[in-house]
C-alpha cells in the first residue's frame, strides 16, 4: 500500500527498489486462512503481479533480505552481498510467527501460520497426516484449525 500511495502522488520523483525475504511479490496475508480453508487459491491473493512492478518501474528483489544499513553513507547490504545506495529508506519489517520455545517445537511438522510457504506446508501435510494440534485459540489459531478441519484433519486447539 505504501508504494501505491507514493506512485499515486509523486511517481516521477523516486526510483523505487523493494526487497522481500519471501520468494513472491506482495500478497494479502489476511487471505491465507481462506487459502487454507479452500475458499481461494494462492494466486488469487497476490496483490501485485511481477508485471505491476515492471509497469511502475519498481525494482523488486524477492527472496533477498537486507542484512545491514549504513545510515551515514546511505547504503544497504543484503544477505546476498548486494550493495545499494539510497536517498530515502522505508523500513517495513512486518512480523514473524512466534513458535513457543518448548521441547519438540523444532520437530518436523511444526510450523507457524504466517506465509504462503507455511500455508502450503499445512495443505501438503494434511494430505499425509490426519491429526493436528493448534497452539493458540485466538483468531488466527481458530482460522488455522478451521482450515485444517476442512482439509480432513482431526484438530485439537490448545
């Protein structure tokens, strides 16, 4: 949304570069539960296709995280050792799924519910496994539980 507002008001004044640590263009995370529940598919939640970035002259680097920022020299360095300079910098880090630091949390089959990859992992796992435990009874936990039930799993919410 931020880029869309910049483009709407002053698109010619900026050379825009975006880095994202996921291998996709931006998508509507709120709709991940609908994907899990089978109400829509992954492609339908993509907000801006790669062509949109090209049409708006935005350089998009997917699957590449910014590793460091030198504010004095106005330089960013990515984990892939790419170095770029900037005039203005917007940091939009988002959030990450919290996995309880308990015994077993690193076992195969344990996942958060934050990304397209997490959602696809749950869909794929439901094809092989029949039981799931969802830790967290908030909105996201209940949406995940509903999706897993819709995928045929026996689900317990803790």
